[in-house]
C-alpha cells in the first residue's frame, strides 16, 4: 500500500517558472524525503524534512510540511530544462523491526526551454 | 566511491528460467531494499532488510526471494520468472532507517521476461 501520493501526476512549465508538487500521506511520520529520478535512472535524494519542521530550503528547492493535513509540497524556483525529471516523496512507516520507506507514484515534471 | 552496484543492467530471459539480480553496497549500510517500477505505479517495494539475516516482505513480494547473508550484498532471486515480472528493478540502501537517513539507489536493472 502506498503511503504517499504525489499531485499532480504530470506538470509541464516553461523555463524560469516555478514548479510546485504536492505529496499527501496517510499515517503519522517521523521524516519525509523528496527524491528525483532522471529517465530510467536510480533515484537521487534531494531533501529531508523532519516532522517537527515546517519548512526547509536547499538551493532552489523549498519543502514545506503540514503534519495536521498530512501533506508536503516541493517548490522548485526558476526552473531549468535540466530539472526535467520525475519527483517522488518518501515517508517512513513503522514496521516489525523498525521503520521502512514508502514511495508515492511520483510527479513527472517537464521544463520546456 | 560510495555506491550501490546492481548487475546486470539489462536482462532478457524466458518464462521459468531462474535468475538472480545482484546488489552490493560499499558503505557499510544496514538497511537494503528492492523496488520495482512500472509505468503509472511508481516504486513498489518487494523486500527489505534491516540488517544481516533480517528480511521482511514489502508490498509485492510474490514470486521473489531475497537473502542477506552478508551486510554488503542483497541479491534478488526470481525462481520461476513470469512475464508480469517484466519491470525496472532498483536496489537501494541506507545507513540505518529510522534516523532520517537517505536512500542510495543503484542504477537499475531492466528485466524482460518473454
């Protein structure tokens, strides 16, 4: 079962515009992470936000977390063609021996030059 | 260089012919996991391992086996592959899970079962 659900499924913008992707999850979490995947490649970690944080920045990335709404958003400012990729949120869920990662279905971002 | 190494990168096989996809990490990570990625379905977890000899099922374990005899290796075994196991597979690892550690991914294995 998927814990996280990204929205929208696909997003197409012009270079220089901002891109916003959302992630909703079902159960309480300790951390939420965002990953990026270039076509067919392995995922690369972008940023982590802890449950006691509301906002975090890293370069052109801004992540927010609203635990009351069980949702997070990833904002990419001043987008570039090289930002074209799929973006996934990942949350931790408690399991037998500790915790486990669960990924959402992802948002496919296309940045047009 | 710190990395997760998967082999092979591409694999074409026939129904019923046992195969193994290898995964190795050189970062002394405790947590390792296998995912499959299908169009429109995102990443679905097959199996994961919290440490040596500790493995557990993910969301889609049917038709797969794993073992974790050594910390660095976490092979994925398909005893009798079927066409519905045609997919892109990823191995991933992290130092320990539960402390906000990030996942490192392999480059993927594109499997086609004819």
